[in-house]
């Protein structure tokens, strides 16, 4: 029998042979940032940093402790957390909000605790890994159905199949903006279809939406794509997850839903129950962030992002091969340059890094084999000149790759 260390080394060697071995890399501080999730550029925005610092120190309940001292069900709960959850619920037009330590914890909590053994989970084939992990932990882990990406017909077919095999409720999971492809889920069409199917099949149908990459960018003040579409109160919308480590430039996440759902999660969501709560300072930062999101500075940052996204599309469409740009029906700040093959994708990314651009190769198995790409994030802190230099560097690198001798 193979020993533990031999098995660990073998797994690493196998991944290395496939060009998929991951390593930690410290971003170069002087490089042009096209990789972080700091969409609005708040992490490097002096006005934002000054606002947060002033807000926290001037608050009547300024945090004095460095730690929360326990889980939320023990000593980690506070009036500050309750105030923030009320603020977040109002901001996102939800009945309630439950603060979680991360988006991963939020999805793990929802999917591992809510579906029962007779329920079925229907998910987009490109759903985030945290949802997959939550589904694997759920009591419905043997009742999983994947539908073709953003395909309402495929979703409908899988719902019908699930209903024929399982007597419980149907829960559909999607992302509002997909983290690797950058395209938008057809949320309105999905909900309309679920509503019609619910009546036809006499079965409860619900939608869970991960808004990690739409929170802060879409909707009034960045309330999210569901609010943008005015579907936040749809009876078939079970829950939304909004994370704070991206456009909100902080840490944590909230699960948005009914008061009953919140109480259920407090009682049954193991990641929530058994995790030490976020420290008071983190909660105070979140309170400040949500206030700043309504400011003129934040409004300008959102407009700046969309202006730069337009500039990227206009400039890249005339300088890059059309088959290498992962096009969307709707423009988003997440762009993809297709570089099939892990080895070539890493090689191209490394060349761009050497030219002063902070980008990352997205390799299989993170994305399907043959769909490897350089993921590009457009931020409010980028400039038109940086985008033009990046596109030019990509075009030159791809041209050099074509001329590279085949081994």
C-alpha cells in the first residue's frame, strides 16, 4: 500500500505534469493591476481609506477589542453586528441579512443545511466551487443535476427530470455574474420559468443567487443584480449571497433572505455555528463601507469602471483576434483571453507579468480543459493607457506564440 507522503508527492507531481500546479505569488506592487477583485479601486483609494478611518474612530461604539472572543451563538454577537445586518438588509432591499465570515462560508452554510434528503439541487455547470462543496455536504448530495451554462431550456429539462426522481422541493443555484467567464445569468427568465414549472408540476421551486461579483457594481448604490432587475422580492427567490472581499473592499459576506431562513441558518448552518465571529474592527469597517457605497465618490467609481469596460472592448476588438476574446452578450468588468492548454496559458501569463501587468492564468481544472484563459479584471483605478498597453502586449505575445516552433 502506498504511504501517505508518497501519495501526497504523487498528487503534486501529477498536477505538475498537467501544468496545473498552483503556487503562491506576491503581486508586484508596481505592476498594472488587472487581476484583483478590487473593482472600484477602494483598496488603493485614499479618500475611501480616510473615510473608513474617520468613520470608525468617530463612531460612538468604536471597536476597542482586537477579537470577537467567540462564535455568534456564544460571546461573538454584539449590537454592532445587529446594526450592520440591519444596514445590509436595507441596502440590498432584503428582509434580513446574516453576516458570515466569507462568501465560501456563506455558500457552504446555505447548501449544506437547507436542502433535505428528498430535495433536488439543480445548478449551472459553471457554478462556483464553494457551491459545489456545499452541495457535497448537503443531505441532497445524491440528488444533484447540472444544466448547461446560462441555458434556461436545459435548466427546465433538468428540473423536470429531478421532479420525476425526487419528491421534495427543487433548489436552483446560479451566480449573477460568473467569476471566470464574466457573463450574466438570465435571472428574470430563470425565475419566470421556475414560477411556471411550480404551477405545472405542483412542486416548490426556489432560486439561490450568488452575487459575489455583482454586489457593489450593479443596482442602486451597488445593491446587486437582483435589485437592478427588481426581483429581490420574487416569491421563488430563496436567498442571495453578497460577498465583501471584492467591490466592497473589505471581508465577510451576507446571506440575504427571510427572517425564517435566517433563524434556520443560525440553528443549523455548521460553518456559522462553529466559527469564531468576525472581529469588531472588521464589522465596523463593513458599516463604514456600506455608508461610503452611497457617496458621490463611489458613484463616480462605478461609472468609471463601466467607461473603462467600454474602452477595453472598443480597443481590443480591433487589435486582438476575435476568437481569443471570450465575448458576452452584456459587457462586464471580467474579461477573458482564450489561451487553450495549461502550459501555453501559463507561458503567456508569465510574459505579460514580465512586461509589467499583474494577470493570472486560469487553468483546468478550474475551467474546462481547452477553455484555459488569461482572466482580466477592469478596475476604476486602471487608466485608458494601461488598458491599451495591456491589449498591445497581449497581441504581441500571441503573435510571438504563433511563430514559436512546435516541439
